[in-house]
C-alpha cells in the first residue's frame, strides 16, 4: 500500500490551525509566501514510501558482520533506503534544508508527518539529524561548525544522539561513559550506549554522533555531564574523510549499543 499525504489538510492545519498564514502576513518571514508552503510540502510528498520496511519482523540487518563491526539497513528496506535518501536530498527537503533556507520550522512538521505516516523507520533519520544540527549550532565551537554543520544541514551526513546506557535507563545522571582530555584538544571517550537509532548505516558517507559523557573532574549527577561530537569517520583538515573512528555498533537488535571511544578534534 502506498501512503498518500493529505496535502490540502496539512496546508489548512498549517495556515489556520498553527497560524502560519497570519505570521507570514505580519512579516515574520520576509518574502516567504503561501506558495512556498505548498511547494515544499509537495516535494516532501514526492518521496513516496511503501510500508514494507515497517512491516518486517525484527531480524538482523543484512550483511551485519560478526561482533557488530558494521551496520546496514534492515531487510525490508534493503537496497531502497540509500536511493530514497538521495531523492530526498535532490529535492532539497528535510529538517536541515528547511532550516538552511530560512523557512518556518512548522514546514518541517509537514515533511516529518509525511515521512512518519509513510515509513517511520525512514522518517526518524532526518528527525535525529535536526536535533544534531540544533545542538551543534547552539553550543559547538566555530571549528566544529565549519567542519560538520553544512554537511548535516544538507543531509550529506546524518546525526544521532546517544544518551541512554544499559545500567542507567532514564536516569541520565547515572551514566558511566568517560571522557579524558588529550594533548591536542580532543577527547578520548569510553563507554556503551543503547537505543541508538540510525547508529550505523550505509546511506551516507559519515555519521555524526552526539554523545553524553563525564570528565574525570566533573561533579556527580546531570550537572557534570558534557556533550561530545564523535564522527564515524575522522575528518581531515581539507574536509575529506580520514580513517575510521573507533565507534561501532555492539549488537544488531533494535536495542543495539554503540561504543564511542575516540572523537575528532
């Protein structure tokens, strides 16, 4: 069954329920107009997904290597996710693209609804990347923004957020992941995280993990937690990808764990 997005209903909800039309008329978005809303929602609809992936049983991802050393997309989406991701990027749609173009974030809600309604397994990827974008833009250094922000915004690289640990559950302050300073300004991270959606895949060239860990001199509880950026592949000074970083999926179930260790500078 093919999902068909109710674009007219979405436009009604955006313009009148959410007040987007009034905000545009008040001049909050410059020369943005209602035609752009319809155009962006229409592009989102063009990436149509079938429900095959979501209907598959919980099986190991295809070609998942021993000890979880490399991750791949799930069987029901095999061979289709990379193509779908390319189509999404070619149409300039998604959380990062909406943000880059200065469009109202409410427009992203429409795109998110389309992808979640058609195949939430695929739709989680741009949703998580938006969180990475916001965290980096708000709190990252100028050097990290220069290397990673544009790649995340365009969707060339995807992001994750690694919070939960096996022994801590929802008690984030009880995490055990450790961060140790090195002499070059980077950190060595050691620990295990669980529930890492899109923690590893072969859809994009790089994955940018945002990982909570604690420095040796940090206070206990949530006040002592820091956020670290850890790429799947280290990035060279010229922006090209370097060697594989020491961060890997440790299991292949939907509760797969990742083991971050060496972040980029």
